């Protein structure tokens, strides 16, 4: 399946480290909710279904096992976590001003 398995494992380990050190599953969920609410993705997209499966599995097993079992793109998880982190750390007034274009 993967031509360069060593590179994949390095990227998987790097992504898991990044996930564990920067974002939580709550951030990933918040990012997913935002992406769906802003219609940047459809709930019917296979990747969205994989992400939902990952979130469910990650409460029952290690992140590495959940990533492998759900076959989710680890960089999609990382990006959603970053979005969620940004949403949760941006003051409400800043979000409101951005919406107004100020």
C-alpha cells in the first residue's frame, strides 16, 4: 500500500507527537464542527466519516491505533486540531470583528 513505509511511519510518529503536544480531541471536534458549519466539507465526505470514526476510536484506544483503524489522513486530523485550537483561543470579540470585516 505504501511505497515508502519508513517515511510513512516517521510521518505518523511525528503527527502523533504533534497531536499529543498541541491539540486535544476536543480541538479536532471543534475544527470538524466549524468546517461542517461553514460548508467547507460535507458530512457525507468519506474523510469526514473517517474523522468521526477516529474521534470515536480515540477515546477507546491509543491515537496511533485509532489513526490506523480509521484509516484517516493524519494531516487532516492535525489541521482540524489547529483550526479548533485557533477557535478556542481566539477571543470572542476578535471573532465577531472578523465576521464584520473589521
